[in-house]
């Protein structure tokens, strides 16, 4: 049976680039994967794959491609091709090894113990608002792992030693065959270590490491907020089989403040003001994280009035300038009055009533709305 044109087999034009040829080959190779073509279709798929493989071998080689373009099939004598067969078919395993090697960054089959990165650890750290705003140096106690002194890190009972795993022969991985394919997976017997410890060390229970506590110096950056995390590289759990240690994440918890509430880089606070001060106006002192500040209350200040102090908030970790402080006025009603004070307030109230609504600008509108509501 006459061979089809190689370009036709791959479904690409004769002026196709190397990348286009490679992309077409990958697509067709996956299409004729034996696992995707079972039963009666399997034999046809195998023949198609051989045809696709041969076409790609010819067109991916610059010399063979040039000869084919000039002389056709006669220019690429099968007897001059290397490989396991005259038809140029290297087998499904090798072909897909090329494909998967390209896709997964050049991974290759081979031995070697499986190494595993250690798990990450989390540590909750409570800080005050002042500490979060200004930053601080702190010390924390975290778990650490040292080599077991009894077995010197081997995991085996003193006087004994670990043995090479008989399942994977020390490789840490085993090959599982499925049809034409060979799949590599972690050895289920030694779990990738390549060794078996028949008599574990009683001190570390075969782990080779002992858990201890250590003190770690932590720098809390100025402006950090509640819920943000600081990463300490390599201070998590140790890796396995020589793998890297995990990381430690310190999560910041902001302690409730007696005066301020934080909202991003801004701060909010309630400022209690006496009734007479709110009515007459004047200067009042308010606290900030930087010290004392002064607010000039206008005459007749109402409860709920907000004053904004620019730059008196917190400069966040990623902010170029600090936030603001919002002072919310809360007018206080006098309590525990003396008889003399009651008498004075009654006289004051009578004078307010004689003046009508001009002393209470919100009264008239509110009572009008209430009458409309009930009518």
C-alpha cells in the first residue's frame, strides 16, 4: 500500500513551521492514544499512530525534510533510518515520553528516591494597635526538629541499620505497566524513601528526628494589619528524603483597642462631649497614635458630627502615606443631677421653649414628619 504524503498525514501545509509540525504531531498522537481507542478501534489507532510518528520523524529532521521535499518518499530510504524498526516506529512509550517530556518541562524516566517538601506551619500572633502601627521585634517559640541523638538521624535502632527496599530496590519509585505504557509512581512499600527500617529507633520511632522548641526572632513591619501574614522561610516542618523544609506563616491578630477602631489605614474614635461644650463650642483635646491633637468645635455641634484629622491614621505596609483619623462626636446628657442643677436646667428649658424652634433646628421638621406619619 502506497504511503500517504507526510504533510497530509499531519494535516499541515508544506510551508509549515517547526512549531506547527510539532503541535500537529502532539494533537494526533494524543488522539490515537491506545487508552482512548479500545476494542476494534485499537488496531486502527495503532496503525494511525505509526503513520503519524513516521511523518513527524521525517519532517522534524531538517536533512530528512529537505530530502523528502525534493524527492518525496524515495528521498528518505527506510533502510538508512536508525531506530528499532525499518518503519521508523519507536513504540508508544518512547513517543509519549517525548511528548510528556516537552509538556512537563523535560521530565525523564529514571531512578532516584522521591523527595518531599515539608509542610507549612501557621502561628497566630496577637499585637496591639500601637505595635502594628509602629512595628516591633518579637520572639516566638515554635516547634523544631533535630537529628535524633540515639540513632544519629538514621531512624534505626542503635546497632542496626536501614535496609534497601526490596520492592523498588532503593529507587523510591516503581514502574507500573498499562498496555503499551509504563507509569512511574511512588513505591507503596517504602513510601519513596528507598529504605525499610525493620527495627525502628525507640527514641524517635524511626523518624530520625526529635521534635523540640526553639526561639525565633520575628520582625513585625510597621503598618501591618489584622489578618496579614509574615512568612519565615524554612521554619516549617522538615522535608523527607532530603527535601526542603516548609515555611512558617505568622498570622497577625489585632487586639481590640480601648479608643480606636482600625479600618484599613484609617482610624475611628468616639469623642464624648458635654452638652454645654457642644452648645457653646470651643476647643477640645483628642488622642491620636502620635500624641494629643486639638479640635475646634463650632457652637451648636450636634451628636454624630465627624471631624477628619488628615495623616493621623496608620501608614500601611504597602501605603505611600498614612491614613486619616475620624473623630465622631457623641454629645453626653448630664446624669446624677443635684437639685440646684435640676432647677437651672428647668429654667434653661423654659427659656428655650420661649425662643421656639430656633434653639432646636431639627425639632420642627421631625414633629411635622411624625404628624404626617400618624395622620
